[in-house]
C-alpha cells in the first residue's frame, strides 16, 4: 500500500493526478464528472490519487496564458463530497500562501483525519503577495495537534537554473516531507542531473533517500504543448520538433513518456534510488485523458519489468 511504500522508502509507487472541476460548475455536472472519474479510476491498479489545488500562475510568466484561468473546487472538498466512493489513498495539494497562520492551523485541524497525505505548495512567484511562506506552513503543521503527513514538490527545471534542488529536498525532509512529486518531466537530462546530485549528496552526508515520484503527461496538440511550456515544463528543441512534425502527436508523446520512464527506472535502479510515477492529463480533452490512462498502464508494465509493481489498495 501507499503508506508502506512511502514509510519504507520503496520504489514502485504509481499515482494518477486529477484537477477538480471548475468552481462555477453546476452541482449536477460536478456529480456527473465525479461519477465518470470514479468509474475510470476504480479499475486502475494504482497506489493513490493526486488532487491538485490550482493557482493562477500568471505572476510567474509574462507571456499570455494559452487557456484562461478559472478557479476550481478545493481538492479536499471535492474529495470528501464527491469522491468518497473511490477507495484509494488521496494526496491533496494545498496552496498555503493564501492562508494566515490561524487559517492554516484551522484547515489542518479540520481535515487532518480525512486526508492521507498533503503536498503544500507556495506562491507561484515572488512578485505575488503571500500571507504565509512554505517554511512557515511546514512549521505550523509540525506543531499542530492534528498534523498531516506531508509530501513535497521537486522541479528539475529549477535545478537546471539554480543547481540546488537536492538541497531544497533535504531541507524539506527535515521539515516533515516524506516523499516528493515532480513537475511534469520532458527533459530527461535536467531530471538525471537532479537525481545524480540527490544521490551523491545523500552519500556524502549520510542521508537516507526518500521516494521521488515523477509526473508524466501526454501532449495531444500544439496548444497543449504551448500550455505545458507556459507552466514551466522544459521541452527540448529536438523533442518539440519531433512532436510538431509527427503524424500523431498524442501517440508520439506517449512513446516519449514511456522512453523517459524506462530511462529513469534504469538510472535509479542502479543506484537504489526509490522512485515512482504520477500520470496526469493537463488537458480536459477526452483523447488526452484517455491517453493518460493508456500511459499509466504502459508505465505499470515497465515498473513490473523492473520488479516495481503498484499495489491495489483494498
């Protein structure tokens, strides 16, 4: 089960990621969306479900957003109100910058018993006013009467720019994070550079390696690719060219994601770095959602090949 794999820092975690429906969606439509998601996900052999807390990231990027931003239902409410029938551990993302100290503490006390894990995320940019820093949020959770088990975010692109993502990771471990979920991976070199520093830093400083869960996302159109790049996902030039000129961009992206997954499995197996995968679709198009399910099944086959297998939670 997910708890066992995380607590024992095992490889083989397989997750599926969802964004809750738009906030202004009518009640009966939310119920219909949730029912469809439950039907789709309940038959998957996965360890858990990731529910995102979407922020407007326009402050981080001066370019126009390819798709308009719209607020979504909070992931904890979507989980407790609409996804109760889905008998899987849930990892709830939470944007903490909008809360005061008292508000976050109240949120933790209200939802701690209903949330398996949470991933706290800070504000998208230093240009955006934040009521609470990520470090303050970690401190509040650690000292709360009803603390939540935490995971953290790692961003290979940030490691490429600052070369310190592994240091950030160990600092987050010290503040209570037990596992990490990456931003979507399309640049394998950035990712392996981070993993190399993470691994050798652990040896140099006698630190245990915690599980890294890499996010993979199919790309089914040039518009989706534009949006992914706007979000900060680094897609190398040669890869963009291959996708743009392919006869079937969606099929090509699935092949690329599988290649990335296998290369990461191979690299991490040699070094005993515990890893897993989180599969998502950044698009609401049915074809890309279906492709994410296909990709998840293909990644599970690859993990089985490397003797990593997901466990269906009873």
